[in-house]
C-alpha cells in the first residue's frame, strides 16, 4: 500500500499563483507539476 504524497505550503502556493495568473491552463499546470487538476483547483480556492 502506498502513502499519500504530501505537498509543502510553498509548493501549493507556487502552483496556485501560477494558476491564478492563467498563463497556462489547469491541465497544463497539472502535467507540468505532476498533480491532479482537481488538486490545483482546490489550492486556488
């Protein structure tokens, strides 16, 4: 059984700020950073 990946507050903030800037789509950011698009949406909120 695998453990959940934990992301630091700094990483979440960096990805969320990039998402808010809207230079890349959520899907493109998800692929770039290796996280699920739904997680990025949650971090933006």
